[in-house]
C-alpha cells in the first residue's frame, strides 16, 4: 500500500487511520478521486507521526479499534498535542455502537457507505 504522500501543493492531505488495508485503500482511492492527497497510517502511533508532516491534514478519517495506539487514545492525544490540531475535523469510521466521542467528532458507521463518506468529507473540509 502506498504510504508516501504526493508533493502536489494543490492537493490538501487527508489522514486515513485504518488498520484494515483493504478499507484503507478504498478510502484512499476515494479521497484521491475527490482531489485530496491521501496519507495512510495503520495504527494510532503512526498517525501521530504523520500529523507532523507538512502540510497538516485538512481532515482525519479515524478507526477506533487500532493496534499499538487505539483511536480513542489518538483522539485524546490529538486534543492535547498542539492547539492547531484541535481544529482538524475528525470523522470516526467505526463498527462501535454509539461510542461517546468528543464534541465535533462525526461518526460514520461501518460498513461504510462511500457516498456518505464523500459528503462528510466535503462538509468537514468546506468543499
């Protein structure tokens, strides 16, 4: 799977945090098709490292059940890490039923509806 991001400055990156490689690739292809750059991390710890790449992501698609560092712990760290990270829209894509998420975090249930995901990304990024 492609983990590198493009160097096209016109493409705003979306960080996809998903340990299922098939789901991650489907989401990556979707966001690329919508004109974004896709950065993929397979666990929360890798996602934190990828946050520091420039430019910062304009949106984060986050699974909650992840190895190494869970999506829950990633969200908590995201809120505490740096103030500018708090403003990055987060869309949780999870099979968890009614998780208690921080205010402003949107939940999309798995199995994922791609049209709903596209709409949610557009709303989150203003495009």
